[in-house]
């Protein structure tokens, strides 16, 4: 389970690190979020939406109701099924979400589409090496 008193290792902000999803961590807005259980868990970089009926975050799905169709943040860390307090739809856990202030690598994001970019207020930038990043 994620700790709210997270000590961030700068290694995860290196582009060649398998878990890296963002740069500029010093300016990132990282906040705790309650995430709904999902079979198979979540990958770091999953785009999340806040379900307005219960306040819990879950996978963003464009065009869905109850707030789940509006991207709200990007999951900072991977969550395995065992991280949740119950291994069923009733389960949830606390994790860290990126709400902006940094640049994320597009190829590391799960569930990102054009509508999610608009919801996040993001701008896609391709650097000189051809790497696509998202600034939000």
C-alpha cells in the first residue's frame, strides 16, 4: 500500500527508468487519492477520474457518467491487486496522484486520449529527440 509520507526517489524521474512517468518533480502537484479496486491493479501512469457518486478515483473512460468520463490526474505509482483493503469491487486504497505542475511522458500513460488531454488542461510537446511529453 502507498504511504502518504512518501519519500520520492529521484531515480523514477529518469527517462530511461522503467517506472518514470514525469520530470520536474520539484514542481509537481502530488496529492493522496483514494483509488477503487480493479482486477489486475493499475499501472503507474494510469489516467484517473474521480467518481462523483463516491469520491473514489478509478480508470478514466471517456464518455462515461458519474465523473469517470473526466480525467482528473495521473497515477504516480503502480498498484497491485494485493495493495487494496478488499479484493473486490468494494475495495480501495490510498495512492499518490499527479495533478499537474510537471511534464509526463506520453508513452508511459495508460488511458490517455484527446479528451483526457483537454480535461487535464495539458499541452503535448515533442522534444528535439522525438520524445512526446505532456505538460499540465
